[in-house]
C-alpha cells in the first residue's frame, strides 16, 4: 500500500516512462521512442523538481527564512514549481513573466498563491513568441523587484539546485529503463535539465549520446542564426547558459515551430500524451534523430509540461 504523503512536494518526481510505439509506427521510424511523463508532476511540469530543489538549496545556504520573499523570472513552469514549494514552506513568491507566455500559466501561479507580474513584450515582438529581447525586459523587472523588496532571487539560470533536481530525474531514467537507453534529447532552456540528466546517464554509461535541441529561429549553440522569434515556450532564449555543460553535448538539433506543433499533436493523437510546445519539439527532434544518426536505437525525451497550459493558444 502506498503511504500517505505529508504534503504535495512529496508527490514530485518518480514520473513514469512510456514506450511510444504507435508514434514510431506513424512516422515509419526504425527504433524506440521513450517519453518520460514529467507533465504528471503536481504542477504539471518538469520544473516542479527545479523549484523545489532551488528552495532547498537556498535554505541549506541560509539565504532565506520563513516569511521571506522569493522572486524569479519565468515562462510559467519554474514559477509554478516555486509557487508550490514556497507556498508549502512558508515563503512569499513573486513570478515575473512576459505577456508573450500563455495565460494559463499565470492563472495557475496565482491560484497557488503567487503574485504574478506580467511584463509587456518588446516593440516588434509577436504575441505568443517570447524573444531574447522580451526575456531581457523580464529580467530587468525581476531585478527591480528584488531591490525594492529586499527579496531573494531564485535564479534558475545559475542556481545548482536546478541541475540537482534534474539529476534525480536522470537516476529515475537509468533505474526505470534498466540502463537500456542509447540517446537523450532535450531542448535548451535554462540548461539544467540537459546537464543534470546527461551527466547522470553518461556517468552510468559514457556511450549514451546526448543531443541539445534549439528552436530553428533562435539557434544559439549549434548553428547560430534566425530571427530570435519562436513559439516553443520555455526554451530558445538566445543567451549563454551558465548551467549548460557543453562537454556533455554530442550533437545539436533544431526544430521549427511547425515541427513542434505537429509533434505535440501526434503525441496526443497516437499516444494519448497531452504535452505542450516543448514536448512536441522533443518528439520532432526524436523523429529526426531516429530517421538519421540514431536509426534503430532507443531514444528518450521528456514530456516537459501539460497541454492544458496552452488551451488559449492554437496548439490544439
């Protein structure tokens, strides 16, 4: 019998892995697609792990105490994870988010007790397409709030708790697959998921190949170029990532908006997996890799968040 949990934070992690054989057949692929269902975390995304472990890191270092205010810029998922962790542990949380992100995320964070500050997009930005310029404006607003309120900045682009939370995910992958994984692909957001999971997998088996994905219109690490505008929320920020360990990267792969949308819709239709834009991008990247250098191999990706967070968009 499963034990009764002390609080919702204990429900984070140990997400299941699904073999996507129907999707592979639909695309005529030779090989195996595995999807780790991170959208089934209590906050509906992989960032629940990150939010919890960043708060734990701050507590361990004595950077926050009960009643303090925590601030972070977010596209919505890290903010949700932080809202969960801060709410349970007794901290105030302020999420600073671009108006270009889906509104479901802002509403969910508010429901969880967070204060949400929405930042207008940069001139020329397209609604629903968060650019590097948009992110700079969000960062400036987050820094202002930190100064004015003497708050703690939970910086997902720098805090090691980001990587540590994803290392736990990597160990789950190794355990649940019995080590039978040939390759892993992850879109570049903060870099924490890629570094955390890849470091664990390669630590167990250096032969596992790890690919870094990017939106085609915001390529920064592989073959730089593009307008910087794209619809794959939560990644492609066109900036350096301090947490990204490039020594773990075996190759780069780019995904267009249309490919990500088609990938998300195919995941939902053929596998019953209802993910968001980045999950669709992962499926599209897996398709390219299994149709190319990883033909016949077993490749794993994360279903980063739930499609429920995008019902105000035309994703579905």
